[in-house]
């Protein structure tokens, strides 16, 4: 029996696939809540296709990002199966509004989990045998190797747990600190919006501190990264950090804002926040 700290066994993917194999045809006989089941059926079919593609990937079974997603996905599919049984069985009494809410929640969970799986597939990390964070490419590495490394880091930032995020940010900061030219590749290949979202004051302090440093390094590295950061809406989060953050974060955020607003095309935006709050 696996402890909660252990990764799920590879059989979990097969179990989900088998559930979908039986669940999809079963939904066709449902006559109530037709529009909601049409949406759910489309999501289940999409999920089945994605899982088939994942199972064809050579390293899916040892991917540290994928495996933690499978138990929650299995739970969602089982829950959807239960809802299917309830809708097929006229003897089951369940309030209409409650069932509608349950179906909408199931659709929402499936959407989120499908998006995470699609992100993994698009990133290409399932075709590589990966540790918690890939080793940084050497200076002699090709642009393709650097691009893959950056995509992997941002995949971990988007769907990884706290430790994945922390290690990915550490690697990103090291890359930006040691190689100014990498900033343009990060801005082009990475999901800058995801990085900006980590500046949220409601997030984990240690992650936000690392994110502030990473973004400040990006905006100081050139016009293109600075433009990307500004267009993804970093100014607002930085201004909130200047107002409410710790002193080290305030200093880095203020430096980043100065770099952003040094560009005449961006300087107007500072007035939207009432100028610097100090």
C-alpha cells in the first residue's frame, strides 16, 4: 500500500483510461441535463485522447510533474461516473439544483485537469527523463536545448507544487544572473504571465520573493524582456509590493518599476497607480 508521500503507481493511468472507456458510452443514454452532459462528454472524450497521447510518451511513468496529477484526475472521473449513475437511475432522488451544481463542478475540475495535462504535452517534458529540475544547459548548448530547459522550468512553475516552483525559480534566477542573453529566450519561450502571477501578495512569501528577483532581472536585461513583462501587467503587482511588501522585496520591485518606466512608451502607466507610494 502506498503512503500519501509516494507517487501513484503507473497503473493509475490505466485505471483512468478503463473508467473512461466504460463511462463515455454510458453518458449517451442520459436524457436529463442534456446540455451539461454534452459538455462533460466532450471533456471526457478530450481527456481520453490526451491520456492516450501521454501513454505513448516514453517517459510519462517517471515524470515527477505528471504523477501527482493522476490521483486527483482519477477522483474526478470516479465522481463523474457516480453522477452518471445518478442521472441514469430514476430511483435516485437528488435535487435538480444540486445536480446541476455537481455537474458544473465536475466540468470545472475536468477543464482544469485537462489544461494541466495539455500543458505537459505541449512542453515536451514527457519525452525526456526528468529530475526535480533539469540541469542547466552548458554555455555551448544549442538554442533548442536552452529553449527546452526554459519551457521545462515554466511548466513546473505552472503546475508543480511548492518545492517544484522554488527549485524552478532558483534555476531561472541563476540562468538570468549568469547569462544576460538568456533573458530574451526566457521572454520568448517562457510563460511570463505565469511568472507575474507569482508576485501576488496572497501567494507564498518564499515564492513571491524569488519571483520578484526573477522578474527584476528580466526587466533589467533588455528592451524585449522589459516589454514582455510590462505587457503581461507586472506594474500593478510591483506597485502593491512597494506599498505592502518586505523591505528587500520593495527595493527589488522599485528597481523593476524604474526599469519598466524608463521606457517612454511605458512611463505613462505609473500615473494609473498614483505614482510611487513613497
